[in-house]
C-alpha cells in the first residue's frame, strides 16, 4: 500500500523515486535545462547560499520556475 504525502497525493515507490532521480541527474549532466525543469512545479522555491552570493538575494531564496531557470543558466 502506498503512503500519502502532505498534500494527500499518493506517494511514489522506491523504484519510481530512483527513476526520477536518475532522470534528473542525466538531464543535469547533459546540461539540458528544459529536461531539468520538467521536474519542477511552477511554484518551486529553491534556497541556496550560492544563489545568495551570485544573485545578491538575501537568504538565497529563488522563487518560481522562470527564476530557477535563470539561476540554473
């Protein structure tokens, strides 16, 4: 029986999680930004000390898929 996440949606299996992770890594290693971004929701929020330093954003929080795309570029 699959669990439920905090949003009430069915969880993923271990195999599905590994598949997702491997797809993301392959996209990252191929420098395929479009493929990387398919793994993110429009409302994504990323927090990174590197973002804080590079973008001059206090706290390093990057919000929204378009901004995460620009940050990854």
